[in-house]
């Protein structure tokens, strides 16, 4: 229902002010609509002498709350819809409602509507009329519909012909985006559909997973973590889904991203959590950023995997929340909102679709130079476990802490040691450093244990380390190691 709001009225109990649920309504409003009117209700509960000042105080408070939202400066009206509460006699007149009606009239507007594109309607009610057929009432989200058109109920894979239509009890032959309409079809059991979507046949897809672009909701406390489960609301459905967050590669953090498109040609960086000012993820960002300001990408995405398939249009609104949070806890349950860019219809999307998604993790391994073999090669240790198959690492580039570039040439012996070729040769300083380290070792080898301990202390003060950096794509079935 959040996708059909043109103007929102936020009703606040004047004696209580903003409650947790009012704040959640405000968050949904910011995501889903452009205009709002705030109504301060129950002013009859304020003692008459202090009423005006209490209303002014609450109005100021609300203005402050709305200052940093898109509804900054919106009208605030004080009313008592039913003075004296539900038990009061009917003769009690509402206070301030006529002023509210004037404000609503001044704020109401005709949104621009577009009849083009596929017909899509959100049905919120379905019932049968004897001798007529089954009526589905709802709001047209896009496109248009005429008498005699075929419409599909995609959740049930059923197509029906439009027999008659009404808008506000008046028969019509045509309706378009934004209209409230009742559509009558025959031979359809109303019990099968309470609410849901109907559309141009074959225009909607049922998907098992999706890629969305998203933003975190600032009032949600805590991190958004990869592999976490959220309640995902898409169209009329809310299903459980697992998330995996990813961002542009760090070099593209500041690049302008095209809206509503996802580029499968690009490389993306896997994130353990959604990056925000308070997140402690992505070590690289910290290193890149001497000023202490964490660099954040302009756009981030998530892969959503649904626990049961959902039927929805492309580019529809997606809201992620933690609806199992205690309703009495003073905390926002809405976590993120986004736009669905790409759905995956194939049940086996893991094999057929995900390998196209180039999300990588950066891997960093460190070892040490054990000794020099000759001017162009050294032996390394501690980079691999004893049981590692070193063959798969042969040909990968490494860097020594002294600055030389090397290439892994193969294993050496049985204990996980390996040989590195240094195409440009070792620097004289490096040779001296390594020769010094190995001399100390050989001196200490004459059975003098105390010296051995000392030499290993000196040795560890300045070992020459070996760095191996590579990318591995998360959905690559062969787990290849890639170096740029």
C-alpha cells in the first residue's frame, strides 16, 4: 500500500507527541510519498487555560523533528476529532476539523499520470456479486485497461477477460494509472485472491532472488550485515530474505552511477556489511583515508535471496525491516529501502545467473623470505600450509617488503616452502640483509642455545616479508585467483 500515497496525513496524539510507530510512519512517508500534513489530535484533553501554549509547544517540537526530512515546513493542524472520546454524546462537535479540510484542499494536487506501458493494478479487495461475477477492486499503478482486455493474476497463473468496470459506482469502459477501479471477471473464485497484483498477461515475473540498489534508513540502530535475514516487503508481499552487500570497486567510489540500471560488466567489491559513517568494515577505506573521514561510495547494492518466490514489477520499491523486533522497544524496525533492478526467475539462479555477477573479495597472504638461493631467486616460508597444493599458485606475482617484485616458481621440499623468481634481481641491500640474517642463524647453530634465542630475536626484528594479493570472485565456481 505504500506505493499509492500521493499525500500523507500523520496523526499525532498531542498529549504524547512522536511515538515509535509515528516515527516509522514518517520513515515510510519519506520513502514513498512527497507531501504531508501533520494533525495534532485529542486537543480536548488539554486543560483549556493551557491549551494554546501546549499546542504551540508541540507544534514547535514537530517542526524541529521534521527539520531534516523532506517534509520540513509542512502544515501542522490541531484538532479534536471526537471531543470527550468514544463515549461522548453525538452532539459534541469536532474541533478544528473544518480548518483541517481547508488545509487538505490547499495541499491536494493532481499528480501527473501516464497511461503508457503494461497494465499493473494493486488489488486490495475481491468479492463476488450474484449474477455478475467476481469483482477485484484496487488502484492502477501503471498503464491502462479497457473493457474486453485480458488480465493476468500472475500469482495464480490465471488469465481472465474484463467483463465490466466501475469507478465510484459509475460504469466505465476505460481506466488508467492512478484510478481506483473495480474490475469484474467471470468464473473466478474470490477466495483465491484477497489482495495482490493483476497485470497485462506475461508482463510480471516471479523471482527467487534480486539485485537492488539501496540506502540504509538512518534511524535503524545497528549494522546491516551480509548473510543477515530481513523481512523484505515488495509490492503486496512481505517475505524473509537473506542479504549480501556489495559496493563499487574502491577506485570507482566517487563515480556517478546511472540510476535504475545495473551494469553486469563491472567489478564490485564484496562487503561484510553495508558501508555507512558508523560501519567498521572495509580496511582498504581506512588505509586510503588519512584524514580519518571514511570514504563512502555514492551507491551500494545488495543481492536478496527470498525464502519463497515473489511476483513483482522491475524497479519496484523494496523495504527491508526487522519486524520481529519487540514493538514496545523504542527502536525503528525499518532497516533499508531500495529499488529492484534485476530479478532472477530461474530457480537454479545459483548456477545459471550468479556467475555473471562479478563481486570479488580481496585476499591478502603474508610470508617471509627464508634464504637467498642466488641473485634471481629466494626461498620463502609461512605463506602456505604444509598441505596446500602450491601448483595452483605458480605464476602469481608477489612483492617483497624490500620492494622487489617476484613470481611464485613452485614448491620447495615437503613443508610448504616455495621458490620465488625475482626477474629484475635482488637489490644489494636486500642481499646483505638476508645474508646477515642467515649468518646469525649458522653461528647460533653450534649448540649454543642462548645465542640461538638472541639471533631469532634479532632476526624477527627485520625479516623480509612476502605479500601475495589477489582477487577471488564470490560466485566463480572454479575459485580462480585473479591479479590485475
